[in-house]
């Protein structure tokens, strides 16, 4: 079963925040979420430039570093886009 892009990242973000008190810079986390959604939209629209996948990986790594998503969830999410 292939997961949809938007639903997947939203469920990952909701699961991460559930029951946790995270001390994050809200502006930074929102910027990363917005960047992720933009990349996701470009890929969904058919842009298959390898640089987008690299940028997606970098954004996910930053999100993992600030505990916005888990390493496991980031990897599962990224694997949807890698053929």
C-alpha cells in the first residue's frame, strides 16, 4: 500500500507531538514543515529532479535533529519517494 504524501507527514507530526512537551522554536519547526510541504507538492506535481530528493532528505534530517519526527518515521516517509 502506498501512503499519500500529505497524510503521511501530518500523521507523523501529530504522532510526534502527542503527549510530549517539546521545547522547540516554533518558527523554525513551522519553516521546516512548510519547506517539506513545498517539496512534497513539487514531487507530487511531477517534478522528478534529484535535487528535490536531496533537499527532502536534508529537511527530514533537520526535523529528526530537533525531535520533530523520529528517525524511523523520517526514513519511512523518505522511502515513499525513492524508487
